[in-house]
C-alpha cells in the first residue's frame, strides 16, 4: 500500500517533493530504502510501477513518463 500527503510543503501549497511511504510489495518491489526521484518526475510513475508489480501491464498511466526502476525488484 502507499501512504502519503498531497502537498510537499503545506506553507506554500507546493505539490512537489511529496512524502510517500510504500509498504508491502510481495517481492515485486524493492523496499527498505529512501528514493528521491529527479525533479519533475510525475507521481503517476509510481502508480504505473505499482500496476506492473500487480501484474497489470500498461504502457502509460495518466501523465506517467515511465516506471521507477529504483524500486522494481
């Protein structure tokens, strides 16, 4: 599952640098580390990566630009 916030900075209402926790993964995701994606990485990339971990093969999800290889097992 994924737990997080929709704002990275509540003072300025920015929606980048979102604090997220990904737990579980059933051996399909590498867990136990801190990943900082490059600036401009869409959150949809995480959703697409999780879809692939669930066995759902899609090329794109919303505004995704790819998967997050750092967490793929």
